[in-house]
C-alpha cells in the first residue's frame, strides 16, 4: 500500500478550498493544515494512502500528457456516490473530461467520471459495483 502521495500546486489556498469540497465525497478527511502544506487521510482512520499538497517552488505549466502524474483515481462504494461527485465538480466549475458512465473496456461494471482540478490534474471517481442497491422504502 502506498503511504502517501505528494502533489505540488501553484496556489495552496485555492487548492485547499477546492479539495475541501471534494475530498469528503471521495472518502477522505483533513489530516493536517499548515502554512506550507495540507493533507487528507481516509475517513474514520481507515487504512489507506494519505495525500499531501505542497506549494510548487518552480512555475511551470502542468500537463497530464508529459512524464509525471497522469491522474488519481478514487474508488467509491456506489454509482450514486460517483454521481454525487460529478454534481459537486460541476457546481465548482471543474472541466469534465467524462461524465459518469460505464467503461467496459477497463473491466465489466467499471463506472466512472473524470475531471480536471484547478491545476489541470485529472481526477477520477469510480465504482466497480454492477448496480446500486435499491434504497429501502
């Protein structure tokens, strides 16, 4: 298991404001907030990878097509959770790469949405369940 991932951003305050909206939907909670970094961990102290954000020390445009980070994917428990992320990223004005849909070319029942964060990092919310369970009435 990965211990943590570090991501450099151009504007730490802007990044934190953005990620504070989406990380709870992806199963993460704030871990630390300092003047020179912030981080998230899995909710309720579940095991998993921590994600740290740091200020970039060099100005340069990011591209997911160059060597380096291509995208981060977050596995969610239901297709409804994927759709909730999609609604939130739309409300935040994120550029949507793929609206929620099946991607059978990856594997059966692979349901996901892809979008770009304010830095241009591609993020993905996915569910591997065949269908959501009907809600109890």
